[in-house]
C-alpha cells in the first residue's frame, strides 16, 4: 500500500464543478450522510463566497483511475458546502431576502448576478486537503473523527464573534463579577459556551425595559447600543443592590435552586418590580425571612402534589423559559412571595 499523505492545495469553484460533472468528484461516498443543509444555510455560504470571506477546509480522498490514469476524488468533509455551491450555480436556489444576505444580492439566482459577481464565484479558491494512500477503513475513520464532536456555535458565541461596541463590553465586564463564581451560578461548561455573558445581557435588558423575549431582544441591544450604553451605571448599581439582598437572604445560594439562571432571573425581576413599587428592599424587607420563604417555596415545589402557585411557577420555569409570558409569571409569583 502506498504511503499515506496529506497534501494541501487549492481548487477554484469552476474546476470543482467541472470535476463533478465529469464524474471525477464524488460528493456522496458510502460513509457520507445525505444532503441536510436547509436553503438558508446554503444561501449564507454563497453570500460568504461573494463577500470573499474564507470558508473551512475541504478534505478529499484522492485516487488514480487505473484505466484512464486520471485522478478521482471522494469528498470526506465538505459535501454540504459543495452541494450548496453547485445548486446555486445550476439555478436551483436563490439568495433569500434575509438579514444574513447582502441587500444587493437578495432574491437573485446565479444568472441574475452581475458578470463580475459570477466571475468572483467561479474563480473563488477553496482550500482542499487531498488524502492519498489511505485505505477505505482509514477514510471512514477520518470522517468519523471529523464529525464525531462537531459543536454548533451557540447564539451568544455568534454574537461575540459578530458584534462589537459598548453593550458587548458592558455585559462581558458584568460576567466577570466575583459573585457569580462564588455562588456557582454557572458551570465551567456554561462559561465556555458564554452562557454567563448571555445571562448578563438578559439581566441588563430586564433592568432596562422589564422582561423581554430573549430571542428578539438581545441582538437588538447589541446593535442599538454599539456606540454607547447610557444606562450602564444605573444597571450596575441596581444589580449590585439586588445581588447583595439575594446573597444576604440566601447565604447558601449555591445549594438552592435559586442559583439557576432561570430562577435567579425571576428573583432579580421580582426585586426590581418591588423597587418600582417604592419598596426599599433593604429597609422594608427582612432578608432572613425572605430566605426562609424561598426555601419553603422550593420544598413545596418538590412535593408530589404542589399547591397552585408552586405548580404555576414550575410550569413557567420549565417551558419556554426565555419567553415573555413565563418570565412575567415567575417574576409576579416571586414578587408576591417576597412582599408577604
């Protein structure tokens, strides 16, 4: 068997299409999965190429046809990307009218692009690693290793990569507060996926405008407050006050359910709602009594048949937890509990 080699090279889109139509490039060897990319994903890739941005490496298994002497290629990694490109070149998909697509190209098919843009796409160089001298089992092993632990970027990781400015820096700074680590609010894996930063954005929006739908609001804040975030100082002050009260009421916060972001969000929202009702949480509320009430409520929720309020809270803390209605429900129940 020839020695296994990995050879980096480049091939432009027009050459790859030529190889594919000539039968020298196989997109779906036996180990490959079916085409699964939705149209928006395909269109976003085309937009990336037209914007002359790089895309990930492709990996091909290279063989030589003993009859013709011509090289042949099987796609080990990159099938979805190549199908998207070929579908667009053949007019099977159009660029959608979404925010992920350049306004100049929205709704267009390949034939509708300007000549310069068609040339840009056809001459785009893709980075390819050719695998030579690998047996079939080796190639299957390469494919499994490349795809076994692929982790999709979380929404906050995408925001971190895409956005910049004042709001981004503000929530990143809040995520570094000692109180979160001291009370084990986030696990190390959550911090790696930037869940802590996303939660700071949720709290900032909560203290700015009240409970909102996370899916709709966070991106808007990153974009709207890229130059400056005027409410930063006030939000820091209030959040510090609320966390001081929470940790005074629950010195054992880390061992309760109230450390979970979904529940802590409700607590912060409840304290803010009471403050808006002109209740001084430090003078008008007894932290120890509030802590006892929260622990008792937690125990009630663990009962086989919890009471009505506990049942309502459990539903609001387990279904669509980042939507407005469940958030408002949790906040109102906790505000009533705390104020008794």
